[in-house]
């Protein structure tokens, strides 16, 4: 199919680790409350599953369900097949899902709707859902991000990241967020596409290493996820660039990022609180066929 997303937009570390945090079991009760699914032998499909973190969580939360993940990016699917057990992963595209009509009890997607033409997005899910099957659409709202002082960018780093953002303008060709709708428009469009009992709910999560409820393992998971995401982006730029001067700048950035996050970990272990945080609100949209 394609490796565009994993090679140009978000790599495995960026996508898998961020989703693994968001779908950690400490948040499962809230998600499961809004999903409102029975603990029976459901057939559940995740569209745009990436490296499989949400499918992995769904299998923990609904152990009796048959879980399938589909994504057009072959690199993601290969990773998921190799690393996640008891879930079926296949390469495929939402524009032409390889399933018969009325095949699934539940279809779920996470941050997919903004990249796909809206009517087709809902029509294809409605086609493969059984009567009274449930469509669950997750999308991110604006985050609140406060970095630790020891990680904040200096002038060199700000200029470097700004240049990368300029270079990423090429991604417009891949329809990134081309079809994004706001939190009022999405449920309205779902109703227009003949889903009933539409509900619009929100899960707010905070990732704060210094929070009293964060033990060391969880705090380090948050910090290391940020570190690995930045290093992955830098390595991707490094590998595709042939400019020697820019190559040296990327190496310099990787060294700086590693040094800063090592310092953040040291401060945590020394009990010197930074109160850096990432607060994410997820829009949970559900509707019945």
C-alpha cells in the first residue's frame, strides 16, 4: 500500500508511544464508560490502527472480543503483527475496506476522520457495521503543553525546529487534516450520515511526571516518550538529508535533546519538581447504525 505516514509524518516511536500513553489502563474506565460496549464476543475493527497501541488496549479491555486493525502503512502493520498478540492486523485502506457488508459489531478510529473525506469516512463504516452496530470516532482537541525549564529551546533550537516546520509544507499533498471538523460539526455530520443515538463526550488526561499519583515508572515513561519522539523526528531528517552542514546541525540537535532529557530525569530522581505537563482532551463521538 504505502509507507508515507511512517517515513514522512510520524514514525513508530512517535505514534506507538504517544498512543500507548493515552490508552494506558489508568484511563480505561473513562474510555470504557463512553464506549459503552458489552463484554461479549464482539467483532471490533480499528481503522487507521498505526502500530497497534489502541488495538492492544482494546484487547486488554475487551478480552472476549475479536479485534482487527487495518492501516494503509505497511511499516506500521508489520510492527503490529510482530509485537502485539491476539489481534489480527492487515494492510488496507478506508476508501475500499476489504470486508463484507455488516461484518463488525464495532468500528473505531483514532485521529483518522480529519484526513479522510467525511461522507465517505462515515458511509464505509456504516456499510461494514451490523445492524445496531456502533461507530466510535476519537479525535484530539487542542493540548495544553508546558515544558520543564531544563528542556526549553534556546535560539538555535527554535530556529532549527522552525526550519523543519517550513520543510514539512510538502505534507499538504497527503491531505493531512484537510477534512478536520470541529466538535460541533462532527456529531452533526454523523447524524446526517444516518447514525442514530449520537453522543459527544470528552476524556481529559494529564501527563505530569511530578504529580503525586505518578510513580517513577509512569513518570519516566512520560519523559522517555517525549525524548524518543524528538530523536525519531531528528533521525528521520538526518537520514533523508544530504546537506553536510545540515547533517551536522541534526547531530548537534540529537546530542542536545539527549542531554536535556537526561537532565530532566536526573531532576526527577533528585526530587526537584518541574511541574511540566501535557494535557490532552480526546473527543469521543459515538453513534449506532
